[in-house]
C-alpha cells in the first residue's frame, strides 16, 4: 500500500499519548541532527513503544513508508511497501503456576520472583504434573565438538534444567567450543529447540546475569507479557512448558533434592560430567489465550542501474516492547529509543543517501524494516523463509540494531568478528575515516545470535553486524564502558530507554557514513562476498549458490 501523508497518519491514529513531534526536515547528506529528528519521532510517547499490533505499529510503519518514499525509494514489499508476517499472540490466562516436590515436601515457585513460565502451545490448558527432573548441563548436543549433554539418559516426559550459555564459558579452555565466546548452542532459543528434539515435557533455563548478558528484570519484562510466534512456524509436540528459573530458586530446589548445584555447574564444562537425574518432581500449568496478529515488515528499494537482479540488504527492526499496564502516575511506555528507534533512524538516513545517488548503484539496494525482533526475530525469520528477493542473489547485508550516542569513536566494533569477508570491507572504509576495526568486548553474551541478521546468516546470506565503538575520541575507553554498562543496567528493555537531547550523535553520523561507503562498495564491486572457511554459515551459502546455479 502507498503511505498516507504523515500529518494524515498522525491525525488518524492519535491516541492518549498525544501528538508526535514534527517530522524532521532532512537532506541527503548524513547528519547528526537528522538522526536525532527521526529518533525523537519514533521514540516519542505518541508511538506507544511501537508494539506489534498496536497503534504505535501503525505510526511507525507509516512513518518509515513516508520517509522511504520521500527518499525516492520504490515500494519493495509484496505488492506495496510491506510484507505481512502472520503471527500467533499467546497470552497466559492468569499467572502460570509452578512448584516442585523434594524431600517429602512441596514448594511453590513464585511467578516473576522465582520463575518465568511460558508455553508455545496455542490454546487450551497446558500442564506437566509431577515430572521427573534431570539436570542436563548446558543442554547441548554438538557432534562437531564431540559434545552431548543428553548422552545416556531418556528425558521423554521429564523436566530438564539447563544452564544458559555454552560449555566454553567457564572452562578456561579456548579450544572448548569457542572458549568464552558464545556459540548458537548458548542461546536460549537453542536450549528449547534441543529439549523439544529430546522429548522433554518441560525445560527451565537457570538464569545468571553475567552468563546471559542481562539481568533477571529483562527476563521478567520480556517474558511477563504476551508472546508472539510465527503462525507458520514449528509447533511444540513435546516441550509444552518453557521458562527460566533464578539461580537462587534452582539452588534451593537442588539442595532440597540432596544435590549440589554449584558442583554440577562447575562439572558441566567437562566431558565427563553427563546428565544427572535429580530427586525432585516438577509441576506447572497455565492456559493460553490465542489471537492472530498480522504485522508488517516494511521494504523500499533503490533499483540497480547495471545488475538490478543482484541485491544488497540493509535491515533494522522498528518494533519495541509497547506499553504495560499501570497507573497514570507511572511511565508505562517502553519507548525503545536506542533499541531500536536509533537503528531505524540510521536505516532511514542511509536510504536517503542511497536514494539520492546519481547514477544509482550498480546492484539493487533493499531496505528492510523488520517487525517483532523483540519477540524472537520473527520478522527476519519470516523474510528468511519467504524472501521477496532471492537469497542466493543477495551479495551481502548489513543489520543496524542500536547506534552510538556517545560521540566520535576511534574504532568500530564487529559483532561476530572474523565470520566473513565483510570484516575486510569494513576495515577498508574504517581506515578511510582514520579508525580501526575491533571485535566485540563481550562475545560471551552472544549478541551475534540476538538480532535480525542471524536468521539471514543461518540461510547463508553474508551479514555484518557492526557499529558503535569502544574508545571515545574525547573521553577514552573506560568512560565508554561505564556508559554502556549504565545503559544495560538502567535502560535496556526498560521504560527509561528514551530519547535524550543531550546525546552526541556526531559519532553515529560518522558510523552511518561508514555504512554508506560499505553499501556502495557491495553494490558496485563485482566480487561476491563469502563466509570464512570456519564459519558455521558457509555450508548454507554454498548450498544456496549451488541450487541457484542448478547443480
């Protein structure tokens, strides 16, 4: 569909939050003030936290369409500017219940304080009753690493309790998995996938702040609200109960069952440990209300002048967590200014710069604003499974999730450093800015598996996730770390992630100019980019290219 003028959209969807700030007057040159203008609009209370299915969604989608059109882009969706993503919204009917029996007694696990329980089952009463408990280490089956946390035990119908992250985290052995750098085996999504394959009735992940990369409040905020899943996605046949348990609650359960959780955790990074039955039984129940929801990805393109059937992809998710219930005296809107109004703003600035190129780039550049990243990367998962432009013809891609608000940096960070030839390209354009490329400082947090580039990487598209920096030109490295830690503690996935007029966005503008140079390189250079020889995504890319070539 064609977007209505912004003033009409604002008037049509004006809600209790009030008026949105005026749309910025921008120019094709990439400027800090234009980035600020976009963020101010997208992260305003009028957009209500940009929750999928909300009035805020309508505003965000219309705003992106309007800006794409103003930049001279063509609609690149499924017959218009959008690609519909069909989802199921699952809402627990009341607080989920959980308890365990051990040492002859039953103990209640309090929802929100001790556990967060959900279920992927679409509707009806969902329960596990007096299910045997098994500690399965990190819950990993990785043949390429010679690792099987389920070896020698049948967990069908049982409850598995597993650790977050993967065995390399605490091992001190850089050759075990990837040492301190998380692999996909460390992500919570993988834990539930493997528990389902093993036939477990329930799977609880033990939460630790450092190992997860975020605090319990993030788990509480993210899982204590309706959950979304793709309507056409896989269905849970076995693992009907999924959730998180705090370290303290897990320790109490194991102690009541006569087991030492600390010792089991220490042993879990060794090949000799293996799974262990725990003398406890777990019970949990909830009922899900189900509604169907269609939320759009938003797409615009600049058609290539020489090779229009080859593509460069730029993506950023427009969604955030929406709003919560609360009193009128509280701030109940998750504005998501950094995450990810800022990345969307960067995508819009980049679209305007590419749209103004004369002549256009050689290859077609597709800009993809994804939905429901915060609910499990659903928009990008859908695009990866139903691409509107052939993945085998997509030369490279860039994902923008959060931008630098701390001013100019001496360096630029690559998340998933060393994965592909795209790092070399970034090094070239960074050097032209007098900057250096560095790997992320906290690879144990698994950021590579937590944003929209990942579903596309899984199907083989070389994707780069880069940005920000670690050394401020003005304040140095220690100050940057202090600011980033403060954001994670106080604002990440909280209502305090709001636009701040005191931000220094000159460094962000520098990054977007760097992205522009990258996109120009990928859209012009005849070379095709590849994953590194050791990348887990290389095989998918090679298979995709072989299939496209008919052999």
